[in-house]
C-alpha cells in the first residue's frame, strides 16, 4: 500500500496579515530614533565650536565628534558611571558642562588631574613643578604679563587638583575663560573626549575649510 507523502510535510501555520506601508515606515522611524538616541547618549555626539578659546587647535565653525564612553558609560540625568573605561589625562581635549551654568557646554584641554599640582608663572605652565610640553603650553597673543594679584590669567598657584576633578585651560591662553577663573571641573560634568573634526565652516569667508575635514583632535 502506497504511503501518502503528504503526511511527512510540515504543517503550514496561518497566514500572517501583511503590515501596512504606514506601520512599516512608523516602526522603521521608531527604531531609527531609538538607535540615534542611544548613540548620542552613550557612544558619540556632535558639537560645534562657537568661540576662539581653543585656537589654533579648534577654530570657530569647526564641527567635532566627541567620544562619550571613553571615560565610562554614564546613566543620563543621574551622571552615575556604570562601566568605568579610562580616566582623563593631561593633554586630553574634553567637553563638559560649564560648572557655573550646566546648561552650557564648554571645551578645554586637561592640564591637571586629581592630585596634580598646577602652577602658572608669567604665562608658563608647570605641572607637578615641571614645565609641561609644548603641546600643552598654549598660544599667547598678548605680550603683556598680568600679575597674579590682579588677575590669575598669567600667574596662578601653585594649587592642587582635588579628587574626581580636573584643571582645564583653553589653548588660546590670553582669551579663554577656564579653570584659572572659575575653578575645577568635576568628573560628573564630563561629556566626553573630542576626537575628530568632521566639518568646518569659515564664518568669516562663508566657505568650507576642506583641509580640516577628518582632522584628528589632539
């Protein structure tokens, strides 16, 4: 007797109704938004340079990407570090919430980390009683030296960086509002480390600075 081969075939389930075009687009948009928010919160975020405090390293109109997980994965709003990755070190260019107004973001170069002794003598920067390298000395446009008793721009300290805090300065030393004036940056205020210029628009000449595109920030 011949066996009916249909018994060996897998049974087919019920036909699923086809999604509407609207629903497919809606789901795709929701997924894209969730991924974008995740990347912006934990991975990388874009920032635009609005001032000349970091010249010549960063110019007005530079658009940069910031690595947000290099100093640890933080919970949004709570600023609680879940996964520590690395500690900031002297020379890093970091984006952080401005201590005097956390709604604003600032970008500066790290000069001192916890326990370091920072001193400025006649514009020259010393770290732990030794002059810092040329890459951290900054640029000076004003030849005049202001005494420390008047303003801390050119003469400061020595001061010791407290735990979980940073001493930061702009590379354009004569025109930067930084730790010399308002103090230290707490680790909890860090946004991340700048690593590349992905776009640069010259606001004065209304043109693209093509040579700066793809430049690493250091």
